C-alpha cells in the first residue's frame, strides 16, 4: 500500500508522516522527563498553563 500512496500523493505525504513521528517522539520524551521530575502527569502541567497570565489586562 505504501508505494501506491507514494505514486498517488507523491512523496510529500511520507515527509509529513516522518515529521509527525519525530515531533510525537520529542513530545513523549519531554512528557516523561516532566513526569519524573514533578511526579504529576503532563496533562496536569498543561492544564495549569491555560488560559495563561492575564496580568496585562
């Protein structure tokens, strides 16, 4: 199926998939580091950041 997709959509789709995989690996590594350092899941840290600082209002 891979060669058929490459012929139909060109090799750009493989570049996009490769970039997505690399970014996912980097995110997972940073999430693991954060969890080991703080002891809380990454989503707890992400939820604490939203909606951000509103001191400029």
